[in-house]
């Protein structure tokens, strides 16, 4: 086929696939159809106008003329997409209504359900029409009116009403008049520091975190969980973002007795999943349980590449400290004062889990007094103008024995006397020996916020008491237990007796700790026995005796599974590589990484020993060779080419090859003897160097870490350019002479 324009643009016969870039005869030589479309796209978006500025041709999506639309004649436009019966819908509505308020039930696919039919509409307030006027008095035979009742029926009635109001008006009782307003006192506005955590900027940061999170963790203070609970934020998430998961984390559980933590967890778990936590990089509690819970949420959202977890709550509750604990290093700035976190932060915990840190928010509450706001830890103590006003509340909330033990003050009459005695003991005195109560009160408030004063809010009594179940409830419980036996339960249990309580409490406050520990031990024994029995039943008829032993051992391990011990060494992305499989049998392979690191260290030590042995053998061979005759050594070092000795004017000797035949040569015997002598001198010099190297202090071996090599080097397994084909360790280039050891 020719190469002219006509033949070039002619399509080949018999080919089904044609080029999308069609070329037409006579088109622009420099621009094809594809280039023209691209240029039109760049020029598009502007209307074409004439000289008067009138639009001749409108731009794309700018025309006001409606194009004629035509619907394709298909019956699917007018048919039902999904059909469900009324009975099935009612049954599903009842089952959904029973589980919709359960915090441990998750609705996975909401878009495939007719939620508008399942959810009840908003309640309409009752008008009470029939109570004011009955139906018979309005529409029946005994109807007394034909028009609706109005306040005024005629103009005369309106005039009479105005006259009556003027007659009954009393000027002294009109509070709208300026003369009747009370000016003796005015309601003083709160101090500026009491409005901390309520600015628009902080609320914007909160909404950013909530919008970006799939799981929201509400951090509470274990000393006062109810006081540090943001009800407004919870209602907002429940109403506007019901698809997001809300979790409670009870932080600072080391500052309260163990039984208090257990009761509060049991009480708060009725609303949302609750975990106890102690934020500490070295000695934490609840880290493994929280990671396991987050991994369960990531498994629920398997359709997403990753999930984001946001931390919200009051200031100074420990949100940033929890993130540092999960990462096992400092990634967020923390301080024992409120307001350290200014903006939200994005932290990577794992490949599929990201953490969001949020500044503390204080939702407005009309019931909170100034004292409540200060004692919740919202305000920085140095900003308080009159800290002495909040000391009486501290004395009323804390037991007298704890204050006596903390400040070594045995008796006092009032708060001022208490402050003055502490000031004298601490040496905080002003001129004239007067106590500095202002500074001492700030010291006490700082001790209150940092947990140096023992204090806790007792949990509600209803959390421990359980009502006796009825017959129907017992039947439901038995049915649920059977389902749980068939389906493996998903949940995270904590062993509260492992909490390291740092604050010392009196004996009467710790009475219930023994009961709690006894109950936990009994539960563990029962769980071990049940799982061992189940493992034995499953193994009977299917496994040998060894299989039974393995099954029972596995059951025992699962019964006493402590997530804190399992995830103790998790440090996030920077630590040892953590392989997470988000299936049913997912585990963190940290033990394998440690074993691999130990093997690398052992191999390195063995290699060093082999190198030392090789060097010793080479040195011994050289010593043996030195003891032999010089002529023999010279004959030993002969090569195929004759070696000549060239004498210069100064008497120095040097080696030359056979090509330099113009120079004077000596007999072969002298050549061999001289070369042997030179060889011996050189070997002695080399031996001296080796002795000096051995005499020098050896460098200590480099410190190894737990970061083992992951995978295999490519050149160790593949033969690329004959690079180390036999994988034999090369000889040390520093050692010269003698035979090389193969």
C-alpha cells in the first residue's frame, strides 16, 4: 500500500478494531480530531459574544433553553424495585426495635433496608381539640355554633376588650417600664477563664474530628465519669451521625479503687461499650483491650481501606496520653494542665487504623457552677483570681483522713484555718508572718488536678444490684446462650485486678476489692473447666490423645487470654513490623520477629568466630614457612616467567619482567636467593603488622536491635552476573602471603 494521503487514511479491510482517532481526507494536516477536541475543551466554558456584547452562543450548561427530554419506554421506570410483605416488614420492625438500642449490635448494611418504613416518624404534639369542645357540640344535632370561636367577633367587642384592659392596668406592676426595674444589683458575668473550651475555634476542631472519624472514643475521668461526660456531643452523634460507633474509655483508673472502676464500667456499658484504661508508656492497663476492640471495628468495616478513630472529651482527661500509650512513644504533646492540645492531629497506629487527637471541649451546662467547672480540671490554676473560694468545696468532697495524711494537718476549724496551717508548715508566709493563703490554695488545687489528693465519685448502687429475671426473660436468656455457644462471641474482657493503683486508700474504701478479685478468680476457674470440657467433647472420636491434650491446652490459653500481655510490645509503625490479618484467626506475629532478631545475632557471632579462626590458621602457616630454608622458599615462589634483579647506581634492587631484556641480568641462583631474602623481609614486616593489629584495642561489636531483617536479599538466592554463586565467604584481603583457604 502506498504512503500517500488517500492510501494512508484508508482503513485496512478485514480489521474489526478501528482507531478512535479518525482521520478524514482534507482535514487539517497539523491537528487531528483528538487534538481539536482537546483544544475545544480548553477554550470551552466561555460564551461567544458579538460586538455589542450579546451572547450569540451560550457556554456549556449556561443556556436557559430547556432541551426536550424523552424518557425511554421501559416498564422498569414504573414498577417496584424491591417488594416486601406487610407481615415481613412488621416482624423485621419488631426485631430491629429490640436491637436498635443495644450498644453491642451493629447494623452493617443500612442502605439496603427501607429505613423510612422501619423507623417511626417524629411524634406530633396532640392538639387536645376534643377536650376543649366535643364532636357533638360542634357537628352533631346539638351543635351550638356554626362558626369557629374567635377572640373578637365584632368591632364593638374589640372596643369593650380594650376598655377593660385599660381599666385593669396598674402602672406599678408593669415590669417593662424603666422606673420599675431594680437597679440595686445586676447579674455579674462569669470570669473569662471559666469559658475555656467553648470557643468557636475549638468547636470547629471537634466537628472536624467527628466528621472524619468512623469510631469516636469519649474519654472520661475515672474520678468523676458523670461530670466529664459530654451529653450534648453524645446526642449530636446519636441524632446526626448514628452510623458512627461511640465508645467510652475510663482513663486514670489508677487513681481510684479497683471495685469503683469495675462498677463504673458495668454501669456505663449499658449505654455504650466501656473500657478501663491507665495511660502510661511503660506500665499501662487496657492497651491490648483497646487495640483488640479497634481491630474488631476494622474487621466490621472490611470494605474500607482504613478506619479513623477520634478521641473527644473534657480537657485534661488524657486523650493525648492514650494515643502516646498506644504508640509506645511520644507523638502528642502532653501536660498535666488543660488546653495543651490546640488543634487536631492525625496519627497512624497501624496500616488500617488511624487516630485523631482533638482539643478538649466543655459543652455549656446551666447546672454547672463555677466551682464545678474549676474542680473538673477545665481551667488553668494560674488564671484563677480567687482560688481561696474553691477550697471549701475540696474540703467537702475529700475525706478528712486523706487531707490529714497528705498535708500533715491534724485539725482545723474552717477553710481559712486549714490554709493558714498549711502555709506555716510549707513556709509560705508574707510580711509580718501572715500566711499566704492565695499561693497555698493554688497548691491544693494543683494537687487536686494531678491526683495527689485521694478522691473518687462512688458509683450508683443500682450498678451492682440486679433485678430477679422473670420467666420470659429466663427463656430469652437460655435461647441467647444457645446462640452464643454456636456462634463465637465477639467482645473484650478485662482483668481488673491487674490495675496498678498508685493512690493509697483506707481499708474501708478497699473492702469491696477482695470481693471483686474473688469473683474474677471464680469466673476464670469456671471458664477454664467449661472450655476444657468442650474441647474434650470435640476431640473425642476425631483426635488422638495428643490432639486432646492440644485442644485442652488451647482452651486453657483462650480462657485466660489477657489482651494487655498480647499487645504489650505494639509500638505502631516505627516499632517491629506488625503483621495483622483481619480474619477470624488474626494474631500479631511479634514473637516471630523477636526470634528472627535473635537468630541474626547468633549468626553474626558465629561469623566473627570463623573469621578469627581463619586468621589464626594463616598466621601459623606463615610461621612454619619462615622456619624453612631460604632457597626452598625462593623455589616455592617461582613463576613461569623468569624474574630479573636490576641494580641501580645506588645499589637498590628491583623486579623487572622478561620484556626488559636490555638491562643487566644476574645468574638464576642469585636471583632466587635475593628474591627469597626480600620475601622473608616482607613477611617479617607483615607479621609485625599483624602483631601490632592484635596489640591494638579491638572495637566493641555494634549494638544490635530487635529490628531483624525482613525477607531475603535478592543476590543471595539469584545468580545475577555470577555474583557469589557458591555462596563461599571470601578471604580477608588484609592477610597477604601463604595459601588462601578455600
